[in-house]
């Protein structure tokens, strides 16, 4: 089986880049899931939900930046 994606460039350049870097976005999600798994298994020291949200956003943004990705 063969699949072909086509994009009208430059109009669909964002979609094109998302398709090219899909495996990297999968790695970002995997990083976040692993951290959540660790919190569930080993606990955490968050004082409240806001502290947890802030930490998860930091982890998410670091994973995105480490891979040279951008949120459009």
C-alpha cells in the first residue's frame, strides 16, 4: 500500500510541516504521558491543581522546544 500527501505550497506550509514532523509530535506526547505515569506511580508534591498545570506546561513546552517544533 502506498499513501501520498500533497499540499498547495506556500498556502498549506503549516500543514506540510506538521505532516513532516508528525513523529516528533508523537514523541512530545509520549514525553508528557511518561511524566504523568511517573506522577501516578510515585506521587507528587504539588500543592494544588494550578501548580500541577504549571509544571506540565513547562514539561510540554520544553519537549516542543527540544525538538525544534512550534505551536502555530
